[in-house]
C-alpha cells in the first residue's frame, strides 16, 4: 500500500481479491471475514487518490478547451488572411472570381479542420471521462459491497453474543 504509483483500480482489485478470498462465515454464504484494518487502509488510499484522478480529468477537459480555442483562433486567422488576400486582388477584374473561390475554399477547409479537431478532442476527453466514471463507479460499488459485508458481519456478531451469554 505504500507505493506512490498505486492506482485506484489496483486498490479496488486488491480490495476485491481480499473480499473474494476471505473465509466464509458458517451458515452465511454471502458473508465473509476480512481484516478490518487492511480494508480500511485500502479504502482510505482510494479516498486519497480519487481527487487526483478527478483533477486529471478536469485538467484534460481544460486542455481540450484550450485545444479547441487554439483551433478556432487558427481558423479565424486563416479566414482573415484569405479575406485580406481577396481584397488585394479585387483591383484586378479577372482575378476577383478566383480570389472569392479561393477564399471560400480556405474558409471551408479551415472550418472542416476545426470540426475535425473538435471531434477528435471531444472523443478523447469523452473517453477519459468515461474511464474515470467507470473507475469511480467501480470504486463506489466496491465500497458499498464492503459496507454491506461489514454490516452483515457486525449484525451476525451482535446476534451471536446474546446466544453465547444465554448458553453460559
């Protein structure tokens, strides 16, 4: 647990292994005995690392936004450059038609490039967010299952104590 680079999924895998390999409770197929301190240590480590992964997702969203902003500025720059070039050529009658066509082509290509860049960036960020969501969901599910197991074990222990006292 003291490794600096242990990821949340590894911690969840460790927790899952711990619960799945735990000794079963007699007459309780869904119940098991786990080492409380080890489980709590893993859960605390997950709680510690989750904000870092969420911060990474936020950083990726911010990077995507910056990427899209740069693409927009580049498209605007290309559009403006083509407009300026077209104005210079307006003085010559024959070239006017070519300049307008070229300008439209450049703008169209820039917009197409911008759309493609937006699409690629959005897909990348969506994939990162999806994986983060899956990680968070899996961690939450594991935590909920562990809590339910602990409650069951605690409940079973509380009901067995009065029976043992009555037998004595």
